[in-house]
C-alpha cells in the first residue's frame, strides 16, 4: 500500500513540473520581446487566454515558434505576420479593422442596438393600454360590488 501512495505522489509531482518552460535568451531585450509577443497573441484552443497563460499543446507549439523566430532574428512584425498568415486574424487580441473582422469590431455594437430596439418595443407595448368599453349595466354592477366590499370593511 505504501508503494502505491509513493508512486501516486511521485506521479503528481511530475505533472506539476511538466508545465514549466524555461527559455534561454542571449539578451534581456529578446526575452522582453518574447514576453510581449506571447502576451499579445491569443491561444486558439482556449480563445480567452493569451499564449503566456495557456497550457494547451497548440499554445506550447506557438510559444516554441515565437522563440525560434526571435532566435533567428525576426522582427516582432514578421512574427505577428507569420502567425496571422498561419492562424488568421483571430490569433490577435486586437485584430485590424477590415472586412473580414467587421463582425468582431461591430458585433457588440450591433447586439446593443438590437437589444435597445427590443427593449423599447417591450416598454412601449406595456405602456399602451387598450381602453375597454363597458356597458352601463356592468358599470352599475361594479359600483355595487365596490360598495358592498367597503361596507364589509367598515363593519369589521
């Protein structure tokens, strides 16, 4: 039983260290560029995380590619262009404003406008009340019911 507990602990420790990446840079400037790039590029698997924070295999491959391209002397723009060419504009947290990304930029505004139109229609429908015509007999009956209710309340 002790051997199983020991193996379990060893395997758990192994998985903790599996996510740690260490990259050696020639200069601090290159490391700073690397950190900026992996912070600005989006993980396509996680979609709401940048490459720095993602643990997916694709994010690891993309970080490796960024590191490789920085080591080869590529500029930040060349690296971003490569990633956009390979993965599309969605890889950028701030995609450029163009026809293919129009929905990304204008989608929230469009959603807001539609929501406001629906809200105003609902409010207008609630404020518009239909006037109901009642006959004289129905009016007299309602008055009689009201009077009898008031008399019961006064008697109590």
